[in-house]
């Protein structure tokens, strides 16, 4: 096996600590061609769809990739911005804000970059870029507060696959989840309280999370439990009792049973129970994307209003809000504690004494 290395490597290169933020991903453009490429990468991941590979290959290539790209392209086109998809734009802003916050705190040796698990910028290219800047210690923070094998686990797979080809593997720290991190809980509660000041409190607050098949929970995935813990902690922070909020799940796909209750069915049922005003917040999304803006913001609004509901409001994600950036920065700083770089001059002198050319 041939291991990757830098042709311009120098022992005198200044060592850096790297922080890699990751999120799910986005197509390069709101077109069927770009969506087909993105969906193929995403839905080919065995962490995402756990079914026999040959069977799934036939379904994916014979049915899904023939139909879904065109439909998804229309949805993306409706939310696309001049700078790209909302997820890409929001993640860029988060990365810049965290880098600035770390610099203000004196962490000038830290390089902060972001990558997407699917699409661009990819994890492999971003890690290569970071290593070329001298990153020798790497902290990976997937922007998924709740752990799932389908998201955080898949991110670890991609990072590990890239590192397996590296000649010099960096010291590695990987944040698997932060579903109960106090700064994150406080930031989520502050976002909801701000919405309440401007729009009032609802009859019912829904915490909605991306769904996964029910069998993943039965096989040991902690995602369902972590979602419920997050909901409970935010609700406690807000002073809500059990009748004032619900935990629901969105975006189910196919005929298999997924985590319940489903948000669409719940919204259809609530008006008959006397609920006229609902608000929905998605604690599992660090940044707004197609799923929150279109599915939660628009599609599910129609479910509720058509069933007789009066007011429906989506409370936007934390994005680059100051409280969110402060929470993520604090989490990163805690993980970087006692992580110091080696003595540069001593290493260079030793390398030269042993005959190193540079």
C-alpha cells in the first residue's frame, strides 16, 4: 500500500491544531443532475440504509435515482440562495464565527475548517488541506447533537477511511454527541424564548427530529433516547410541563416502521384535541437546510392548517446565533484542554542532526 504524504513536507513547518466541523451535505446545484449525484452518494452509504447491498442497489438505481432527483431539485430551487444552499451558507458562517471566537480567546494555533459528509467540500479534500497547513492534532465535531450511526457513525467512517491512507496520522479526538451539553441546551432555550417574546407562546411546542427506522433503536442505536433527553432538558429550562410539549420525528421514508410519533400524523390529530396554535423547533439541526425550511416550515404547516389548526410557526435553527457559537466554541475549548503542540525548534534541530534535508 502506498500512503499519502506531502511532497513539500518540512520538519520546520509550524504545527497546528485542527478543528473539523462536519454536516450532512448538499448538492452542488438545484438541478436533477446534481441531485442524482448527491443522492447516489448519500443513499449508497450502508450506514444510512441498512439493507442487503444488491437488493438496495437495484432499488436505488432502478427506481429512486430515476424519480427523486427531479422532485428534490424543485424543492432545492425554491430555497437556493446566491451563495448556494442554506446548509452550505449557514455552515460557512458558523465556521468563520467559531474561528474568530477561538482567535479572540487566544487560540491562534487552531485551524478551523468545515466539510460535508456527502457533496462538497468533502472530508478527504478538507483534511488534506488542513494537513498541508501543518495540522498534527485533529478534533472532529460532527454538527449532530444526538448520536446516530447513520450520521455521526458515518462521519467517523469517512474520517477513518481518509486517515488510513495518511503517512502521518494526527492525534485524534472525536466528539460523538452533545445532546445534553448545557451551553447547547441554553442556546436552544434562548432561541425559543426569543420567538415567544415576538409571537407569544403556543398551545403546544413540538420538538421534531429526523427519523430513523425503529429497528435501529432495537439494535442499540441511542439516538431515540438522546432526542428525548434533549427535549426534556430544553423543556425544563423553559419551565414547561409534560402536557406543553411533544417529541416527534420527521422525514420517514419507505414502508418500514420508523421512530414515532410521526410529526405529520401528530399535526393532523392535534386540532381535534383542541390545539389551535403550535410551534415547531428542531433541536437535532445545527443549521437550517432543505429539511427544516421546506418540510417543517411549509409542508407540515399545510398538514396542521388543513386539519383545522389556526396558527403554525417554525422556529428557525440556531445557525450562527451568538449563543450557539459560544456553546460550540466552549465545547471545542473543553476538548482541546491539555492538548499542546510540541517544541518546534527542538524538533527541527534534532531532525537536522539526524540528516534530514529540511
